[in-house]
C-alpha cells in the first residue's frame, strides 16, 4: 500500500464503502421502528429526511414539525420493504407566507387549485402554499420574495425558484457555460431519475425567472436601486463593470493631465482593441417587439433602436475592397451569407490592456463585418471617454482607418468625434500583423511605435475564447434575451478580471522589470561593439523616423539583393549594347548565351521538383496521379531535347561527352529528372568551355543562391507562423488535422528550398574554384537544418534574447560585403534599442495602472457611501436594507484595496527608483 497515493489506499476499502451504502438503504437497527423519540403514543417512526443531517427515523408529526423551515427537503418513508419517496405536501405540511414559520394566519388563502411548484437546489417540488390575506399583508409576489423565493409571475403566482438555485445557475452559467435546458433537466432528474413519477414542466418559467434575476442583479450591483429617481433614470452605460486600470478623467488620473508633456501624457492614453466574432450568430426567431431587451443601452450592447436605424439608412453603401492582402473581412462583407440569420455575429471594442468589455461597445452584425457596424461601435466608445490620446488596434486597421474621419461626419450627431487636440493612432494586433503586406507591417506595428509598452492588441481573441462557449445556446434565443444574456456574461468577465488585477498586474510587472533590465544590458553590450560615430548616425536616423514616420524607416534593410531576375536584365542590357556595337556572340537566332544558362538553371529546378514529387507520391497512386506525373515527365523531356540542341552550339565539347554516355551502362537516361545537363559547373577542368559562359553561369548561380536563401527565409517564417497559429488557436481533431496538413506542406517546401540552396551553393563552389572566386564562401555557408529557424527562436526566446542564425545575417549584395553586414547590424541595433524601450515603457505603464486601480476602488467606496444616504424610504426596514447593501459594497472595495496593497507592497513605493528611462526609439518587439 502506497501511503502517498490516497486512491490506492481507498481501493483496499472500496468493499466496505459499498457495504455501508447498501446498509443505508435499510432503516438500520431493529429498534428504529418501535417508537419515535417524541414519545407520542402510536407514533411509529417511518420517515427520515434525505437532506437533513443524520438518518434518524421519526414519525409523521415530527417530520412536519422539523421541516417548517425546510419545506423543500426530500422525505423517504419505510413501506415495510424499502424506502419510497413521499412529499411533505402529502404528509400535511403547508407553507404559510407572510408570517414566521409555525405561526398561524387567521386569513390564509391557498394558492389557486392548491398547486404550487418550487424549483430548488434539491429538485423540483410540489408544495402546499398559503398566502396571507391579513390587513397588513403584502402583495403575493412580495410575500414570496421575502422568503427568498422568486415568483414566475407577478399576478397569481403558481411557480417560484429559490434564490439559492438562481444564484447557483447564475455562477454555473458563467463558469461552465451550462445551458438552462441542461441545468433544469438535471434538477428534474434530481427529483426523480426513474421516469416513473411525473415531474411538472416549468422550464419556460425557469428561463423567464433567470432572465429577470440577471437583470435585477445587474441593476442592484450598479447602484440603480439607490437612485432616488428610480430605475427609469438609468443612463446609457449605467449598468456596467468599468475597468479600474484604464484612465478615467476626474476619477483615477491627476487633474491637469491634459497639460502634461507628451513623454508623460502617453501614460493617460486609452488602448482599444476592435474585433468581430462570427460565431455569436442569432437565428431569425422572435422579434424586438415580442422579446425586447430589459436593459437596452444600459450595459455593453448599444441601444438597439438607434443602432438599427443607422444601419438601415446606410445599408446600400458598398464597402471598398482591400489594397493590402486579400482580407476576407473587408472583401466579403457585402456578400456574407446571412440566410436564416438575424445576426451573423457581433462586433466589439474592448480594453486592449486589460481585456475588459467597454460600455456600449457591442453590436450585432447584420451581414458580415462591415465598416458601418464597426464605426458605430468605435465612436460610441470614443465619445464616452474625455481623453486626448487613443491607441486603436484592429486586424484590418490598414484599410479601415483610411476614410474613417470622413465617415465620422455621417454618424449621428451624438457620435461625431471631435479630433481637436487629440491623438488617435492605429495598429494591427501583433499576431495578425504577419498576414499583412510589408508596408503595413512597418506602419501599423506596436513593435515600431513608441509609448505603447508591450501591448499586443490581441485582447478580443482571449475574450472570444470565453464567450464562444455560449454561442450554441444564444443562437436560438430571441433578440432581447440574447442581448441580456451576453451583457450579463460580459459583466461577469469584467468582474473576474477586476478581482484578478492584483495578481495579473504584479506578474506582468515582475516580468517587465526583469526584461527591461536584461534588454538594457544587452543593448549596452551591443553598443560597446559598434563604432561611436556610426552609432551616433544610426541614433539620429531612428530618432528622426520616430518623430516623423515619413522619413526612411530604420528597421528596413537598405541593401538591395541581386536577384536572378536582375541578373537576367543586366545580361539582356549587355547583349543589347553588344548588338548595337556590331558584336554578336550568339550562335542561335533566338537564344543568346545568357538565355541558355538561365534556361538550364530553370530545367535543373524543374528536375528537382519532379524528383521530389515522384518520391513523395503515395505507394499506390491513382491513375489520375500517375497521369499527372507522366505528363510532367514528358513535357520536361521535350524541353530537355530542345535545350540540348542549343547547348551543343555553344558548348561543342558536350557532344562527345553525351556520345560516350550513351555507351555506358549508366541509367541516367531512364527518367528525364535524372538527366545530367552538363552545365559549366558540372564539367571537369579538362573539358573546354567558353570562359564567357562560365562567367555568365557564375553570376546566375550567385543570384540563384541568393534567391534560394530568400526562399529559405520565407518558408522558415511561414512555418513558424503556422505553427504558432496552430498552438494558440486550433483545437479539436478535425481542425488539428487540417492544420497539421498545412504544416507538413510548409515543412516540405522548407526542405525543398534548402535542397535548392545547397545544390546551387555546391555548383557555385565548383565554379568559384575554376574562376578563382573565394570571397563568396563567407557569405553563403553550408545550410544545416539547425540554421533554419526564425529570428529569435534559438532557445524559445524572442527578439533581443537570442543568437541570430547566419541565414539572417547574410548580406544581400553581390560584391559589397561590408555594406551588407553593416546594414544587418544597423537593423539589429534598431530592434534591440526598440525592444529595450518597449519593456521600459511597459514597466512604467504597469506602475501607473496599479496606482489607478487603487484610486478607482477608493472612488467607488465614496460613491457607495453617498448612495447609502441618497434615497429616502418611508419604512425603516427598507432603509436598513439599502444602507446595508451599500456598506457591503464598500467593504468589498476595502477588501480589494487591502489585498492588492499587500500584494504590491514595496512595488509602488520603490517605483520612482526602479522605473527605467523611457528615452528611446520605436520598436520591434519579439514575434508574438
């Protein structure tokens, strides 16, 4: 027996557990049925409670008396053979409302037909209920509420749910995303799991009560019950859980912040992340008239009537197409399938730093992710914050922002944003940025922009991962119910984020402090190895771009590599000049010497691809697959025959080599991909060859090696990107299989590009010996598999923490090797400097956010203290309850302040000494 393994210990006793459970099926000792402990004559103890403590058997009178305060317990009766379930109602227990338990009412009125159903934690119960009709009695639904039973209707209620069951389902729906159908039917089985007893169907009543409960809790927790003007005075955005770490003017940022210099004011910027979720669809069921929202415009969804009116007025506008990569979000917004759907998804704006939903930031998408939807949501948020600096992140920001301000003039007057003395910057989230063209990657990168810290812009994706689990159930709801449900989930998400800020901000601060220190040291070490004058020029260059992005981007390489296409053009120009000067070295009317070599290299590449495809084909290929391979082989053979005829004109010595090969037993002619082309690099030194052809071959080979290395770069980056995407976002067998197939294809391309590079490098090496060229070997080195990794991926670390594989440091120039290395070093220095600045900014911003959180909680404490005395009541009990709730909310904030202050003890006080200098460049952070 292993004492450290409780399961194995229990396994030795599982027979005893089984015996004890079987024993409980009986009534116990023989004397248990003789006399009840109450001492009453002929009081036979036949009953026991399944939910009370212990298994004592009591008589009918005792079981009723003991359950006057617990009328929803399950009672078992011994029938002489076994225990069978009975209800307290059949035993004679009646629940009298309006009085203390056991107190008699002289004007009791039973429920209509004496049928009342209560949904409780122990199941679904049939209860005998009497309302009080005394002169001072409250209305029926209030009598139920005062015993913590929530009525299904306000007139003649016959169904109720206990507060405890509503609270339980409320929390379960947040944490497990269980549907009301699953939960209700679990309770039904809790009442009877045999199918032999009828259980009243109160599912629709339970859903209605739950929706009302969500709404009441939302109003209560946001202080609407303390407003002397009543619930009707609730303003838009009045029922939300705000982000305490974001800047709120007049609440948690200092007065006069707007007059701060730019190097301070950036800390008071609002970071917003914009995104849409097409999984949160809604079918075309019900309508706004039949199912209105209970809190339209009060929480996270925008007010529906104004939103739909704006959409209908602009519905005919066509959306301009993307000029970046083919963004489906942009290009297919007008053609998005919406048959049978009232909403194809939702758009949202969230706090990019803390991942919280913002007030009036969510709206339905009628047909795809259109600008008119997203504009409305963005400006609904912007106009509600009186700040001067906004950083907006959107995965299609490069297209969306172009005509944003002209579109703003067509918005409703209340949503027209005044840009005077305000700064609005646009970014693309870090993970999505790699899918954009190079120009967008430079312009909209968080990594290259100062004063953004380590914000990644991917906050919406993390929120969608949580809310997507309710997509199946909300898809079937009416418009109002769906909005109210999602509003409630968004509020709970914000509250959980709020209570976890103590740990999350501390964790981020510790990481930022260590990273800022490490990157400063690495930057200093790198700068020690760079000439001072050169460093000064680079610093001026990057600071100029930092101030004005129209200047040359220091993060881009300024060395233009010599590609094969450029070499072809150069040779064509030389041959054109020779022909103009009367010099004609061509021996063929249509094919010049450079074309011969270029075509030979192309044939060599086709041979390599055909050989690889033949090897990777299945062991039992289909006829169609065989036909495709055979067709490619025949086409290649025809090209080879035509090329050989021209080659013989320019390289006569080849003819004798081919004749000799025909008499050999070598199988080289069996497959066209195995045919030896006998290019200049494949000839030995004794075989005569025109030196001009060798020179042409050298330059083309050099460019081919450079092109192949560029292919290696692209395939390595693509493989890393797909692998990261699979790890973060792909779940489930089907999606994982598709992602694995894409990765395998990319891996094959990566290996093929390596083989192409190595073949070209080996040929270049042979030609180099023949022509006396040796310097290229320092540039184009043997390519090992270990070299084919993305920058910053050496040991799982990111930009600035890694050794750089040589493939990323190889200069892309033909002759000026020093310039290429210097250019590579310049870019690396810019990135290291940028990385150090971002971590320093992140540290400073986290300190600021910690301070804002504590100040915001103290402000909320003041608000609840004021609410406790704002509303006047005629009854002392009502006043006491209102004050008690406000005091409890104050206590909750006090607890958060105390807990966070303890967690952050020493951090905020030492912030002034620890905060790194923020004077630095824009940056390229690590790949995220």
